[in-house]
C-alpha cells in the first residue's frame, strides 16, 4: 500500500515539481497532521426525498389524513423514539441503527424555500440563497480552499458543492477512470503556465489528472470488508472505501443517489431507493470498521427538499419544502435531533422548517472538520450532533 | 425593426481581422464539428458569405456519402427494433460524423440539451428517436413550431409525468419545466403560476404512441397564469409563454451558450438580439444567420474561448482527421462520449448538461487523453487501422517530414501555426504519437 511518505517521495511528484498543482503541494506540506484527520462523506439524494415517508411521525393523525394511501403504518415503522420511526426499508441498516450510528434530523430547510430542483439544490450546494452566487463556489469547495486537500466525487460530474477557487475536485465512477493509457501523454502535452484564463483552467486540470492517475497506479488493490448490496450506491461507496484505504489523505468524498423525484406511484420506487440507501451505508461502515477507519468517518445524506406533505392524485408527491437529513458514523449522537415541523401550521401549504441546514453545516465544519473560517458567510448556531 | 447592436453587423474581412485559416477553422468548429482540410481550403477560397450560407443551408460537408439518408434510417430502425440504447447513440454519432448538415446536427444537440429527456426514465427508443428527429426537422424553425411539437412529444410527456396531471389532481412537473427550462427561465414566474400552469396542462397524455388531450381529465375552470386570466387550455399556455419577452431572452442565451465563447457577447448585445428575435416571430434560423455572420462571431474575444463538449470533441477530431473509410465504430464513440460526461439520450437531469468549464476535470482530462490515444491507434475506438499523418499530408499534396507534419496538423486542428513551445512539446512524439499529444494539449480542448 502506498503510504503518505512514499507518495511524497514518488518520482511523479518530483517530475511535476515545476508545474505541481496547488492542492498537491498543500497536501504534501500538511502530511502527517492530516493522515488521521476526520473524513466527511456526502451522499446527495437527488430529486427531493419524501421526508414524511422516510422519518415517519408516529401516532400522528394529521399525517395519516394527509397520506390516505401512501402512509406507513406505525406498526411497520422502525421505532427510533416515541415520536419517530423510520421507513421499513431501513431494516437494511440494522447494524448501523443498533450500534447507535444513525442520526436523523427532521424539518431541515431554509427561509423562503424554492421548489425548483436546481435552485434548491444550488442553495444546499453553495449555502448561499442569492441566485447570483449559484455559479460561484460550493460550501465544501470553500472548505477545501481553507483546509487544503482534494476531494473525490464518485459520479460523472463534480457538483458545485466542491467547486472551489483553488481546490481540485476529482470525479470518477470506476478505478479505470483514473488510469492513463500512456502516462506520459498528458504531462508532455500540458505545456507551461498559460496566460489566458480558460487555457490556464484546462491546463491545471490536465496536471491534476496526470497526478491523480499516478496516485491510482500506485494504489494497491484493497479487499472489501463490507457485504455490499449489488446496487449503484453500494458500488460507489465501495469505491470510496477503497480510496480511503489507499490512504491518500482525502478529507471529502461525495456521491449521489438519484431517482427521488417521485411524482407518481411512488410506493415501490421510494421503498427501493431507501432500501438501496440503507443497505449501502450499512455495508460501507462495516467495511470501514474492518479496515479500522470507521471512527474517522461521518456520512451526511441530504436532499434538495422534502415533498408535499399531502399525497397527490397519482399516488405520488410533488416538490415540497423542509426535508430530512441524516448523519451516520460511530461519532454521531444517535437518534433524532430537532423537531418535526407542524403539519397544520403551514406556509403556502407546506411546513415551516425547524432546523436551518446551515446550522448542520456549521456543526460539521466546526465539530467534525475543525474549520473555523467563515465558509458560510454568516454565523449559524451549532447543534448537538456528535456524541 | 429596431437597430441591432453593432456587434451583430456582418463581419467584413479587414487587415486586422482577415478571412484566414484561423477564422475558417473557427467557423467550422463552432457551427459544425470541425472542418476537414478540403473543406477549410474550399471556404478559405470562397470567402465568408458563401461559406456561411453553405453551413446555414445544411450543405457544408464534403464527405456525406450518397446513401447517407438510407443508411441512417437502417441504423435508426435497427436500434429501435433491437431496443439497444447503445445503438441509438451510435445512430446519432453516424449522423454527426457523416451527415451533410453539421450545423443541423449541432442544433439537434442543442435542443436535446434544452428539452433534456432521458431514456433512463422514458425507456422507449422509438420515442427517443422520434423526439430527436423532431429537434432536427425543426432545428431552424420559428421557436413556436419547435416548442409546440416538443411539448407534445411522447418522450417528453413521459419524462415529465404528463399523464399523472389531471383535473383535481394536478402534477406540476411538466408545467414547471415548461416555464423554468423551455421558455421563461427561473425568476420570471411565481409558484402560483406553476400551479395554474399545471392546471392548464391537465388532460395532456400519450395514447398509442401519440399525443392526445383527454377532455374528461382536463380542468376547464378559470385560471390565472402570469397576467392572463381565462379558461386557459394547454395550447393557450404555450402561446402565452411564447409571447413573453423572457422567452426570447432565454433563447438568445441558449444560442450564445452553444455558439459563442465565455463572455464573448455582452448582456446588452444579447438583449438587442432578443428584441430582434421577438420582431422576427422567434425565428431561430434568422437569429442563427445574424449570429454566424456577425462581427461578434469572428471577433478575437470569441476565438478559442469555449471548451469543446465531449460530442464536439469526438466528432470534430474524427472528422478533421478524415476518419471516414474506415471509420471508427460509432458504438465506441458513443461510449467514449458517455465516459467524458455526455451520455447522449441520457442527460443527467431535466436541466441537461451544465457544459462549459463543467466539462473539464481531472478525470475527464484523463478520459480525453485515453480517447485520443485510442482514436489514433484505432484498436480501442473500433477502427481497423491507425491514423497515418503522412498519408493524410500526402493526400493533400503536403510534405511529410516531421516538422511539416507538426505544422500541417496544427493548421488543421488548431487553425494556425504552432508556437515554438508547442513544437517542443509535440516533438516528444513521432507520427501518430505526435498527433495524440496534440489532441491532448490544453489548447486543443478549446474551440
């Protein structure tokens, strides 16, 4: 296995010395202190997860009336406390729940919620509400600008969350995606620092790509310690676990699970999505535990919004507002944090959020990643999310 | 008609902005998928007017085989009959590589992004192909014709849950995207407008593979969308949105995003063209003519200031190197395109691909480098022979010594002579390795 020290000595880095990208020099400088640092894994649930059928309010007549056909019966829910139960698909996360490694936060949102997938996702990704800023940097990109280090996104595109001024985000879907057929090509083709902004941008990514390929080539193949379900999210989390085992010093990993935009006949779709999510996350932590890495990892799962609390006429739900956010890992304070928004005191027909998502970010930044910089453009009161 | 912003005045060659190889190559990269040496030389001789007219008329390619239309149909039919999504993607790559009308294919790609629809949900290749043909057929038409046809395409109706939207049970999906993505753009309507738009569209569905309106499912009550009140039906809603000035602005943005580089057109210039577009009944062909002939299009700020998208990158490279006989496997090209982040017929979401700088990342740079290596070697691109730079030079009666080959390929692929620094980089490879290096340079990723 490639250790940080051998990585520092690797000829690839030396060969790139005159044109070495900022993130690598910074990671190298910070080596040693970073090796045992905490890691954040983000799972973006695309499409707007139906919060009300994910974290179910128990013994709640209003809920039952809003969801005459879609409701989950109290007896089927996996009880977390007197007030809340999880969708039965979370049986797939039994180990995680029993170990006390799962925390659910209901009613998470922001003021004046947007019901556009793009705008709401952009708000979550940038932690900014002004559309002018959506094209700018993401909250984790800004974080990495501050603390250094790189990120891996297991998806085709790097989400704006990880866009930073200097930090480089690497996107991939499989190990082969970071293997160069001819390792000399990109290095030889890259050329000197460019004056033109766009050319400099492309060149920087060419150099990053070459460095990333060198890292992967050096990485020993690790065996997987979790019993991953054979689904897409399971494969992605497995790849993240491998990259972590390769000990590259990466602090942030990001991936997505799509399909939550359940406008019609949602029962089976939603149940399958949650089962895929729960099973994959459960296996991921099993794997990390056997590699003795779990203690360093917290997983955040969020969606751009919840769905309409009232079911629609086509056995589905439409775009809503506040949603449910999950934190998983050995260090989280298990159970439920925060309160369910009222299902009767509504704003434009939907509940008012009870926890601003930026308070969760602020807590993760401060309590987990140890970031004190003003990444969120404002100060948000932290929550008690870690044990 | 109001006077257009002066940047839209026709380009006329001058000493500082001559009609040179650089501008001819620029025209073909942007308004098509890169020119071959023969096309570039022809247009250099013919001058801007004739060259641009030929592109607009859909007759720019010198390499369309006489049996193109029938072959394309056979490939499309076979893709649908076998229900293999890879083959419908390959069908489109065949069209882009061999078709007589590169601009038309580029516009089809643009509309596929505008009305982004994914077969991952639609699960019907006949509908996906049909929608693609509609984009192609109406690519240059007044936008009203294209919009009216597109919102009635079965693929789009399935993708946006139209049939779930009915009287008393509105489903907002189609109404919202119709306003946010297809016409007005975000910020030009309220949440109430979305709800009311959904009511207008109740009853729209597909039956036997065709669009239909089911009267009993339609909510014929009073509605209010934007400022208009009445018992509005779906077609009234579409008409209302077409008349809204925000639609013209969004269309101009879309066209500039496709045909211009970063920051190459000012907000004022876009606004001026949008005003013109309104007076021309949203005629896309008109706007396209103005844009491609304009000073703005051939201005220094617009050359080499755009990142090539994966499909442009792949087809443009294969075309410029004249890989027609034998051609690479279009199945392989479609697969590479997906790996670079642009899986045709399967855009990531209803918003389509972000494009621009989002195309570039460490992984995509690795994939692009691996692709160009595969393409010049042939094997991993499904081509039965490797690229031979000397042979291409000989075909065009050009010298074949190492330095001459570098110069020729730089002129062909970048539109100009290499700098000493670039020559030094390319000299690290011989023959086709030199070409692979050139294709992997940061410079070649721009167009």
